[in-house]
């Protein structure tokens, strides 16, 4: 018999809930986590200004009604310390740590097709066997180290947003460079600008950021708690895993000019990513998209006083929302401060990092501190980092031309291995916690189903997988997603095949597909 029924890899939002759920169902389950503590994303990414971009009331578990009633989020968008203390609290409340091995990385997985079990080799030298493995390894957990020459030559302090020190970092009076203007860069830049002596931002592609309109939410939360359950139901059936008030927003072409302007004003002023739902076809219709993009460009121009800087900060080369939008708390205004400057690396390319700073466009810029906010090998990176083999084949070889999954949950030829928010599921296009709960519950139900029938193996059919890969690709082709060189398409990692990584059909639709598959006796899966 294997050591455990189920091995879970990772102890972030996904791994913690999967552990709780399976333990409640009476499975013998164990988790391993590469880090020394629970929290995943919110353990590692503790850079200044880190906070969620989905409202805290939705970016939280719904499975524990008492927790939901008791926990009081302070802000509309919680900051990293609050999110981490929430996950710590969940781990305490359900005594989850006793079943987690920390500081332990899974290096390889091998499937034994006769015994129907996986063997995990750990970086501690130990091995664990389990009938099933749930990879709760995270969509944004494998950092991307950019190919910038001389990165190790710098004699000042280098910090990575995804591995920020645990001791406070005092940037007062320092000359600081930030490379990268995605969500991590935008949050870091906004937070540190007031305290540093000088801040130089190296930007390759400007971002579309909309205001968070962050605020304290004590009263709103008290009101929500009178009907939190309904809110969660709505979240699960919504497009993005978080209700945007109006689940079926209008099509762009059904609105006249005044209504379009009103809708954009309303969404922008309300703040947050619901701006993307100003029009139902914002990511499908080039006209709708162009109008929303132009709106955000205009707002950037209103916020930044120097016209040349405003122009550099204005995104023009890709459709809005085709790359992850940012939710900001005063980002653009930072460039009006005299101590902040912007370097566009398409005009002044970074040549190398030197002992004393950064050489770009033939000029040397001296710094005390360099902060890299250069992103992740998203969705497939953490899975590819594990040498996963079954029937003489490696998962990373199977996925060499792009991921192939059935429902983003499993891959044919790799039985009994589930991925939480895996590629080709809504995952990063949604409120991730809604998508995590959806997957954890589906996986748990499937394992119960197998156990009740004395079955030991579950695997997708090749045909079902081919259909799902085509569905995912076709759905993405109906959108403007492919027009942006983004991490959604694998475009940020040199050599990574370009393929749409998330499923774009929406959380509600996807949930219904999963439910349908389960009630039709796990259609498309072979149960042995
Ligand atoms: P993670 O939190 O990434 O946890 C995975 C864990 O697995 C990690 O702790 C890692 O150490 C561990 N692990 C990986 N590989 C191995 C291995 N081989 N062996 C052992 N352990 C391993 N999403 C939203 O919906 N809203 C947000 O506001 C939001 N903000 C974000 C902010 C930042 C800075 C980042 C980076 C991501 C954000 N995301 C957000 C996405 C976020 O990753 C998810 O919301 C969520 O936290 C993912 O939880 P997870 O448990 O699936 O993965
Ligand atoms: P990211 O969005 O991929 O941004 C990375 C940035 O680094 C981009 O601006 C990129 O430029 C730049 N870059 C990369 N290599 C570079 C190089 N060699 N030279 C110059 N610039 C370089 O990564 P991220 O900011 O960490 O965010 C990743 C995702 O995590 C987000 O999209 C979001 O889903 C999540 N996240 C959310 C929040 C939040 O608000 N809650 C915060 C952080 C992260 P290009 O655009 O040109 O590639």
C-alpha cells in the first residue's frame, strides 16, 4: 500500500483547502511545501505595497461559513500581511500544519501503472508514495529570472519582488531602480516612491492600470455578512469569479455614445478589474476594446503632468485586458514627484547590470538598490520544474508545444495526477480563490466517487483531451488575447511555446461544464 492516499504539493490557498477537504472526507493525506510556512503567494511576495487586486470579500474562502462570519477584512483590497495572517489563521483553525512537511520540495514524480501509485522524490532525499497526487503548485510561483547581463555583478542590494526579505528593508535615502511594470512593479513603485531618495523605473511595456478605490470596509462587510452566501453563489456563476454587479453587461454596439461614456466612467470610478466588464464583448470586439483602451489612456494623460512621461506611460501596442491589467493606488501620480524618473527600455535598452548600477542606452545609472519585478514562468513553470514521468514519458515533453489537459485538471497518460487551477482552466483570468474552491471540490468529489466504487485509477481519454485543447484554443481565438505578447500566452518566457494558457470561457460556464462531466459518470475520463 502507498504511504498515503493523497499527496498534495504546495500549501497556499489551494493546498490548504485541498488538505482540509480530503481530511474531512477521511482520506489519508499529506502535503509538502517548499517554503518554511503556509501561504504560498502571500508568503513569498511580501514586497512593499503587495495587496490583492480582487476585493478581499471575494478573494477568500467560502467553504467555512463560521470563518467567513468571524473574519473581518479591513480594506477593500487587503495587503499582503493581512492575507498571510488570514491563511495562517486558517491553518491554525483547522490544525493543518500537522500534515504538512515544510522546507521540502518535490523534485520528481514517477507513476507505477501496476500498483496505481505515484512515488515522489524530495529534495531532502526522502520519498513518499501516494495513490493520487494533487499539484497545488501555483500558477505564479515559478519566478522568471531575466536574461540581463551582469545580474550578479551589482555590489549594492538586489531584491526580487517574489522573494522579498522577511526583515524590514529600509530604502530611506537610497537611489533605487525598479525593473518591470507589471502588477508587482506597479505596487512596489507606488509604495516606495515617497521614501526613497531617487527612484528610476525601467519600463519595457506600459501597463493599463485602473484605480483600486481602496478603502476601509467595516460597514460594507457587516452588510455583506447578512447575505454572504448569496454573494458566494453569484461569484461561482459569474464570468470572473467575482460578481461585478451586472452579470450580463451590455454589448458595445447596443449602446449609444453617451451610454458608452457613462458606462466607462461608472466602472472606472468604482475601481478595480470590473472595468473589464464595461462591455460584454470588451475582449472580443476590436471597437469595444479600442474605446475602453482610449478611455484609460486619456485618464493616464490627465494624471501625469509631464507630457513626455505621460506618453511613455501610455500603452498603445496591445489591446486592453489582453495582458493582465493592474489595479493601482496612485501609480501614475508617482511620476509627478521630482525624485521619480522613467526610462523606456525600448528607447534606452538595458545593456547590463554593472557593479554600481545599470548601463542603459549607453549611459551609466548609479544605484544603491535594484529591485526586479520581472514576473513568472506562469501556469506551467512550477509543474515543468518537477520531473513528472509516467509510462516512460515526461509531462514537460508532452507539453513541449503547449499544455495538453482535459479541463485543466488532468493530462492523458498521467493518471491520478490532478492540477489545481492548471493550464486550460479559468485560473488566472478569474478570482483565483473561486477557481481554487471549484477545483478542490471537484477533485475531492471525484476521489470519493472512486473510493465508493473500489476504483484506483482515473485518467482522461486522449479524445476528450484533444477536444478540450481545441475548445480552449478556439475560445481564445475568438478574443483579442493573442494580440498581446503576455504571460497569458507564454510570451514572456524565451522559447516557451505561444498558446493560450487559461480557459477564457468564464468561471460560471466552466463550473457548469465540470458539474456536467461529473454527473455523466465522469464523461471523458477512464475510471479503472
Ligand atoms: P501558490 O500560492 O503559488 O502556492 C503554491 C505553493 O506551492 C508555493 O508555496 C510553492 O512554494 C509550493 N511549491 C511549488 N512547487 C513545489 C514543489 N515542487 N515542491 C513543494 N512545494 C512546491 N490572484 C487573484 O485572484 N487575486 C489577486 O489579487 C492576486 N494577487 C496576486 C499577487 C501576487 C504578488 C501574485 C504573485 C499572484 C497573485 N494572484 C492573485 C495569483 C495567486 O497566485 C493566487 O490567487 C493564489 O494565491 C494561488 O494559490 P495556490 O495555492 O494555487 O498557489
Ligand atoms: P508581469 O506582469 O509578468 O510583469 C513583469 C514586468 O517585468 C513586465 O513589465 C515586463 O515587461 C518586465 N520585464 C521582464 N523582463 C524584463 C527585462 N528583461 N527587461 C525589462 N523589463 C522586463 O509580472 P508581475 O508583475 O509579477 O505580475 C504577474 C501576475 O501576478 C500579475 O499579472 C497578476 O496576475 C499577479 N499579481 C497580482 C498582483 C495584484 O495586484 N494583486 C500583484 C502582483 C502580481 P513586458 O511587459 O515587456 O514583458
